[in-house]
C-alpha cells in the first residue's frame, strides 16, 4: 500500500469529524450508491479535511481503488489517518516541504491512475511536464485558476488528456463561488482577526463570483465595501450594486480589511501594501500563489495573523478559508464534491478527446435535483399552456 | 410624410418631458455624436415615452431618416407629437385597435426600411408573414420573449434577415433586467395599489433575471418573498438566496402580491387565481400577452386596478412598469437604448447572414466604458505581473 | 353647517378613493365599533386625503359631530367633497392663502370643540395665542415637530389644555416613522424625479427615526448612503449600520439626492445648496417649514420638480411624501389613525391636567393586538416557568 | 495577595492575547488616563478573557487596587495568569465547581470592596444574602438579566447599595446588544456547527435587542428567519421587518437552528425540543441559566456540540458567544467596558442612595464622543438657525 501519513494513531478523531460532515452531505451519499466504479483506480488531489474525505469514501464505496494526495500545509493529519484506517491509500502528511509534496505527487501518478481529481491543476501539469500521464483517461479540475493554464495548454495543443471543467458547472458557479467561498472567507477573516465588520471599510479587489460573494457578506455584516476592478462590466455591476468603485491604490488608505479576490498573481503589490491604512488586515479569497506580493519579516501575533509593521497578513497570504478554517460550508461542498464524483464516472465511462470539456448538463441537473430533494424543496411543473408557448416560441 | 398621431398640438409638454429625460442619458448623447447613419432609413418600434423618444432623436441626429411606430395602448400622445414636431415620422396614437396597430406596422414596413429596432418581434414576424421585408438589412430585438420565436424561426431556416440579440448584451442583461425591470415593476405595483410591502408576502413566479430583480427589491422593501420555479438551478438559487420555494398553487393562498416574471404565456392560470388569498394583487413583470389567464368581468376601482371579485389585477395584466409607470429608470434605459443605437450602426455597416447574432463584445464594452465615464467611476489597470500571469495562465 | 369646500360635485371620485383606503384599514374599522363618542364635537386638522378621511368617518360612526379642517395646499378637493356629502363638516379647499387657512382654523375653533386632533400643533397654538380654546378638553398631536413647541409651553406653564403625545406611542414610533415615512418619502422622491437609486449617493441629514427609515430604504434600493448628524449616539449608530458619516457641507458635493430628515428649520442652508453636486435633487422628509432655506427663482421643470440652476427642489421643500404622493402607506396609517381615535376617546372620557401626556400603554397595546389579529399573526404565550422567572426577577 | 489561579506559568500567552485586544480598545485606553481611582479597592466579576482583562488593567492604571473573579467555566487560565503576573489579584481558575466559585466570590467580598463590577448580579445578591457588603459604595451591572432581580429587590426595599444600570446606557443598548451580541452569537453558532445559513431556517425566540441582532445577522447570511414573541409590539415589529412570526411550538418543526434570545429561564421547554425538525441545532443568545430546559444524556460529537438524539445543543445551553468564542467583538466591548470604567469612577466619586440608577448621560456621551474620535468620524454642528429653532421649539 502507498500510504504515507503523519500518525496512524490519530484516526479516531478524524473518523468522528468525517462522520459529522457526512450527515450534511446527502447528495454525495445518494450518488455513491448510484455510481459503479468497479475496477478503476482514481487519484484525488484536494485540501484534506472531513468534507473532501467523504468524496474519497464515496468513490471507494462506488467500487474504485482510491489514492488521496494533499500538500502538507493543507493536510489534517487526523483525517488522513482516518482515511488510511478505512482502507484508502493516502499520500499526505503535514509539515512536508514543497519538494516533498512534489515527490508525493509523483508517487500518486506513478501508481497508474485511470482518473484524477485535481486541485489547481498542479498534478496534471506535473504529469505533462514529467511525462507521467500513464493510463490516465482524464481529469476533473474545479478551480478557475487551475483551469486557466490548462486552457492555455489546450489552445497550444499540448494538453494530452480530457479535463472536465467542473468549475463551470452551474451547481458550482452559482453556489460554491458566490455563497460558499464568499461566506467562508469573510467568516474566516473575522475569526482570525477577532474583528467585527460593522462600521469598518472592506476593500475587495476583483468583483467576479468570489468577489461578489465576499462583498455581499461583508456588506451584510455591516461593512462599507469598496471594490476595485479592471473590467468595465464588473465595475459597472459593482456600482449598480450600490458599492463604491475605486482604483486599488486609492482604496487602500481606507481599508480596515483588504481581500484579494481575483485569483490572479500580483494583485496586491508592495505599493498597495505601503498605501494601506495603519492596522489594516489583508486576506486572500482567491486561489493562487502570490496574489499578495511576498513581504519578508512578518512577526506572528496570534494564530493565522502576521504583523508586517503597520498591517497584518492573514493565513500567510494563502486562501484564508482553506488555510484558516475548514474550507467551504458543508452543504455547498456537498454540491461541488458530488459534481466531482459524477465527473469521475463520466470520464471513466467513455473516451473523450483531449481538451477542456464542460460537464454535461444532465449531470449538473442531476446534482441540483438531488439537492432539492434533500432539502424538501418542491419544483413546480410547467403548465400545458406554458409548454406549448415555449415549444413554438410564442 | 408618414406621420399619424393623435394631436399635434400636444407637442410642448412632450418636448419638455423628452428634454428632461435627455439630461440623464449621457451615453446615448455621446454615441449620437459618434455614429454616422447618413442616408439610411430606420424604423423604431418601442413603447413611446420620453426615454425611447431620445433614441429616435439620437438616430436622427446621427443622420438617419427615422420612422417611429408604437401600438396605441403604449403611446404617450404628447411624446408622439413632440417627435413629429421635431421632424421625425411617427405612426402612433393612443386608442387604436389591434387591427389599426397592425395597419400602422404595415405602413412602417412599406416605407422601405434599411434597419428595424423591434420590440417583442411583432413587426419582424409580421414582415415575414406578409412578405414585407423590403430592403431590410437587419433588425435589433431587445426582449427575451421577442427573441424566442425568432430563434425558433432561425432553427427552422425561415428567418430571412440577421437579428441582433441586444437582449443578450452584458450591459442589458446585468442592469436592465435585474435592476431596471425589477425595481420599476415593484415601484409601479406599489404605486398603483397604494400598498407598502413591509410584512406582506410577495410571490414571484419565475426566478430568472427579472424575477430575481423583483424578488430582490420586494425583499429590500420588507416583503416576505416566495418563489415558484420549474427549473432546478433557479429553484436552488432562490433557496440559497434565503427565499422560500413552493409550487405556485401552494404559494397562492399566502400571496398579498403575485408577480408573474416568466415571460411565458399561461403562467398564472384560472386555478391559481382561484387559490389566491382574498384581496391579493396580481401583476405581470414579464413581457408577453396572456401570462395571466384572461378573466372577464373585472371592475375598475382605481387607475390601473381592476377588481375581479376577490383579487385585483394591476395594469390589466400588461407589463406593469410599461403600462402603469414610465417604464424602466432613465439611467438603465440609457444603457439599453445605447446598445440599440450601436446595433443599428452595426447592421447598416455590414452584410450579416440571416440568423440571431450576438452584439459584438466591443460595442457592449464601449457602452460600459462610456457609462463609467459619465458616472465618474474609475477603472483600475492590471499590473504587469497580473497581465503576465493572465497571458501564460499561471 | 360650517362646510366650506371647493366643489361639492367632486364627491363621487373622493368617495371611491375613501372606500378603497378603508378596506386596508381594519384596525380603525374595528375601533369605530367600540368607541362611543355620542354628543361630543371633535375637530380634526390633518392632510386631507382618503386615509385621513377615514378617521373622520370612524369618529362620526362612533357618534361624534366631526369638523375637518385642512390648509389648502394639502387638501384633495374630491375627498373634501365626499366627506361633506357624507355629512361631515369640512373647512378645506385647495388654493387658499395662508391668511385664509388661518381664518378657516378660527372658524373651526369657534365652533366650540370638545376635542381636537391637530397636525403640527398649528391650531392649538393659534387657539392659545388668540384665546379661542373654548370648551376644549384636550388635544392629540402626532408629529415630533408639533410636540416640540407644546413641550416648551408646558415647561413655561402656558399650555392650558392636556395634549396627548400620540407621536410617542410605540405603534407610532416603531412603524409610522421608520417604515411609513421612510418608505413613502423615498418612493415619492423617486417618483417625482424619475431616478432610480442604484449606484447613486443619497445624503441624509438627521438619523432619527425618519432618517433611519429613509437611509434603510435608500440603501435597500441600491444607493450609497451618507449620513450627517449633530448627535454623537446617532452618528455612532449610523456608523455601526455601515453608513458613512460626514458633516453635511462635506457630504453635499457627493449628493445625487439630499434628504433633510431632522424636523428642524434651517437644516439645509444656502451654503449647503451651493456645495451640492451639479444636478442634485433636494427633498424634505421631516415636517417643518424652512428645513431647506428658501431660495427664490426656481423654474418648474416637471410636476413637483423645480430647477434652481444646478440643483432641483422636490415638492417645493414641503414634506415630500405628503405633498407629492398620498402620504404614508395605508397599513401604517391604520395604526396611527387608530391611535388618534383612541386618544380622542381617552381625552373625552376624563379630565386630564394641562400638559403633554403619553398615551396610556393599554391603548397602545390595544392597537397592536388588533393589528396582529387583522394580519393573522399569532402571539406566543409565556410558559409558567417564564412567568415565574419574570415575577421573581430570576 | 489573594490570587488563586490554575497555572501562573501560562502568563506569556495570556499577555500576548491581552495586548492584541488592547490595540482595538482606544476608548478604554483614553479613559484610563483620565480616571483617578487612587486608594480605592475595586472588584471585577466578568467572563475572564483578553478584552475584559483590559478593564482590569485600565482600572489598575487609574490607581485602583483591583481584584478579579470569574467562575471556572468562563475563565481563560492564560489570561488569569497574565493578570496575576501584571500585579492584579485574581480569583479564577478553570475547572471549579459551583460551590468553589461561590467560595471564591466570598473571598472577593471579604477583601472589603469599595466598588464592584458584577455580571449577572450573582455576587451582589450573594453579598446581600450573606451580609457581606462591607464598605461597598455601589456596584455596576451590565446585563438585562442581572438587573431584573435587583429591580425587584429595589422595589421591595431590600437593595442596600446603589447599582448603576450600565446595561441601559445608550452606548450599551444600541451597539453591544444589537450588533455585538447578535453578530457574535450567530458567528459562534456557525463556527461550532460548521453550518452555513444560506437556505436554512433560523427560529429566534424573543425579538428584543439581542433577538433583533440575531435575526438581522442570520437573515443577512441568507437564512429564512422565523420569530416567536409574547409581546405584541415586538411581534408587530418583527412582522414589519419582513419576518414570519409564529408561536414557538409551531416554528420548531421548521427550525434548522433555534436561538433562545429572551434572557428568561424556561423559554425552550421539553415540548419545544420534542417538536424540533430532526437534526436541528439549539443555541442560547441570552444570558440566564435554564433558558433551554435541561435534558440529560447528551453525547458530545464535536467541540461545543452535544447530540441529544435528534437535535444538537450548542455550548451546553450556555450563552453561545461567551462559552464558545471570545465573546463580543473587540470594538463593541471597548464601548461597554469603557462605560463600566466610568461607572466605577462615578460610584466612588459620590454617595448615591440605594437603588438602581441610570448612568448619567454625560458619561454615556463621553464614551460615544471618544469612540467617534477614535474612528475618525466627524460630527456636524447645528447651525444658528437650528439652535434657535430648537430653543423656542419652532
């Protein structure tokens, strides 16, 4: 067995946390009974915590041989131990260096995967760079920032496997990004800083789905929100949502809390940091390295808070909800992990050509309907008159 | 000259109202100076009120010969008179029958149009049905419900001209539908009924862009909002927005105010109406005939309100903000009418194949940027690091 | 009979509007059956529109002889005619001068009133100044600004009758001021100006109940709200509600719409007006003369809008919801007019000493309970354990 | 020295946390420089965490001899150690029984206090019951539930010292209760349960200040809120705020999350608990014992969550934000602890008669103004015209 974890003895605590999460994930539970993945080997790369662990178990229950990998800084050792104890292969232990993480990823790839669920496309890109694709029939990727380089590769003709853009599914875009990431990032930032938002000014760089979510929850909690944007439609949207829109350098002197929500490296520069209001907190709600320019010499002042002499960095500039809290809310994760499970089933059930593909609508809709059932929300049905109208267009 | 209007003497009042609207429409003003439509004949079909009148004047100022047509029930006679007084041909007078409206539309078509701005695709379909397309190079259509039958025709191969789907432009979708139509319909319904929403239950059939806007403003004004949907994603979205979701028949007994926001005929049936809470008001926020099943025998009780023995119909089931108020807010209309102006320029500047086309992105963005300029909102610019990141995808 | 009205023939339209309002005023209806005012003469001074007309009818139905008076600029002639046609004495016609209004008020007082419902305390003060109190047992006054001079008189010992401060009842403070006045003033301002608030900046001078209501609805409709305050608690409250707080002179250059909500004369000075953003609209949500410094030379540009060369005054600086719309929403008025009816009954049923008195709690609660009944809202009951806890304090 | 703490060696961690909190408490810092408490002995009873610790230090810096006491279950041992290390007497260690807590309280009283800051009036009542008042000149009490029995005692004539009702100060009522307690309780409940509120139903028993705050934040985070009330005004207010109002027993079957926000024992009975939706969470946002009826046999499932076979109790039914998080937000606590500091100064500076007294307005306003200064928020000044108007009442 491949497993490399920190401490197998931690499994009971991890198992309890995984079981707790499971009861709030009815859609994934229903799907694991439907899927048949017998005989396939599936690699999962994800932030290893109780919710994602349930995806590993669901795929295992559906018959797959599952191997989980997670970089050390995003690994909960008790969850890793619990998965290993449940018979899943796990390559993840906290405290690894980046080089060690890459080695673990190589071991994952060299196991000969049929399908891969990636996070940030780090492992897919590694597999291409080092020619370690092996028997891989395809991969699923759920982050905007992970898909971006894959689309560049697809355009170049260098992408050699099909990739399902789970990120673009409607169940993902509508709920995970706006509600899930927005709410959990705001909550995590408040938790780490001990602040409350009433009366504070929250500056949000980027007004895409994540930025809209952050802005919505920050405003709901009483903050004055200022948005910075480079796209005219997004800027106009923020303005019409009642928010002030300013270039970032002009917004910084008012910021009590600054979020980068662009998913683009180089968003918060040293110049921006120097212009911040004294005592401001800076957090990243996106998902790439170096959204905030690295500044040496920070001094830890409380868990997850580093004092940079005038301003405070939360979660060392990593995505604040992943690094500092348990990631996205359970109910939202139930949707996005269910999409991943269906994506794996879809990839293994057919030969798709290389390229970035959308998840078929019917799978997306399957998740939405299972979720409505679990919630007890009843859909209406179109009347005959409505159907006739829609058929002939008037 | 073609003009047929109710009373030319009404022009001074109409001219004042048009001038008032113009000062809140800086984008259209800027575009009329840029466009060159010299020598073209353009037909405009639209709800004739001060804001749309400015589109006629802007196209005229850009050099076009403009002919305006509007069905009688949506015509402001003073605005019609003012346009005629300003030298625009006008075929619109209040009090016409539907048959007379069709005759006016035929006269419009028979004038030999180069381009047509339609509303609900009534005139485009008439032109096809009666073979009156003449020299028409193309049309612009800005309603969802107007585009639906045109897309059916395009799929059938029976659409013989290019149509620009102005409705799908981002400046239209993001602002007009959610903000404009939502806010103006809620305001118009409150104005007609004399109600305030605090503590009332507002049921919204349909949670597309218009329904979301209606729900947002109704909730903002203190209503409890219940949504009815047939689409699972939309239902899930409403649920995650904190709204109750019920089949319409189950929601009706709680409704103080019921909006149809589907844009689909047959949405509110006699069965729904019979199930309404006594004293409920019913309004249409969409844009097609027969969204509410026609019920004879209503008794007018105040302007725009008909008593149907237990429930009240607003604006006789027509779109409540068009029929009962001045339509969408000025600032929002500035965006959508500017898109129409650019669409006309685009159609006349090239030969597009028959079919439903999207408005080119750069025209859409042109409108967004002019609007930001007019508002004094400053866009940020991507840093070099951000641009490099976006170019190579990571 | 005392009646002096503009045109008796207008009664049918007024009667329809009064009947329409009545169906949304269940509390007042229930009270008129409970009260017994046989043999008393009651004067009503109020903005004469369909809702207030129902108070006159309710008191008449309870047995009182009712005389209604209203200054000309706040009189709906059709409502006046309908009341007269229903046998109520009416001293109110549009178009009167202030001197004529005072004469009508004198005729009202000289009729020998037992009780008076006043508005702004204009007639109570006139009665004191000219020694025309007659048999008056007391008065009810429902505006903050009307009570202020009466409290000064009470402190001076010059107030000679008891006055019930209906304004301070909980059913009035909680609902009429925040919800009713706030919502109706924002709606009236949007209606007159034709603006929509998304993306505009709304400056509110004063953050008392009315100002909070205006700010709440303006923000709900998408405006960026800036508050100006002279009281530290109110300023802090606005700040914690997520609003920017600035001295008025610094807020004026950002204002698209400026509300005075202080109820204090001299709030908006010529200096403030000169500092306004070009094209700004100015409205009064309070209830006293001269909240906005009078500026001559305005030019009417559309109904209720005067152009002062750079900025626009709404409703000529009168309270915008009274002058420009039908006043407060029906449901809210049902509460405050019901309090007035109970106040009249209370004054006539006993001899209170001169001074400003609160309305007894049980009357206030009676109105709240009748309203809950009418709404179908069910109160819970304290458990035995809760009652025991509350009795002994722990 | 009196000190009894768990482990003096924990001081460095506690000192860091106290220092972190201090930088967000500018008002308390400013007051500690103004106050002169030389020669007085002051007892502090409070939840012992970094923010309240700063009150102890501020009073010490002002010259007082300070003795701190806290029941074991609300004590952070590292904070206790840090205070002791800084020279403050501390009687607080985690893990004490209730009997031991009472003994510690007796030792506090027997030290001979000049002033006492109490929490829930537990120690004041003990001092009366056991005749241990000693030289006490008076006490400050900041909770609604703590003041209730003291007011009963004052009415009975058995209260023997003056008590300042810090709870009723405007800086406390407006900010701590609505914003502070509301936000921190909702955050703590989400943190413990791992839920997100979008689409869930949150039932709030009690719609006073705390309940309004809980409802506001729950709704802001996407919950459907249902309120239960026994008071007609509060019920009507909730209804007008757009919330559903139901008797608690009827609301329980819909609850995903149930808050008790009454501050009254016996609010949630066994009957209510039996009626809950399966899987519901129950939390207390008030401040008394037994708001939720004690149910034996709960099984811990994660920190702060006990499974009662069908529903989950948060924080064992203690006030969820005190027990499970760091209590109220720092900025809000800065206001209420500053009021406490001024209350102590006021009690020691004069001899007040026994009874429950309000904090003088000027002290309340002092705190508000210092807070505005710290925030950089500028008050406006009344114009001469406004002052004249206010002086003469019109």
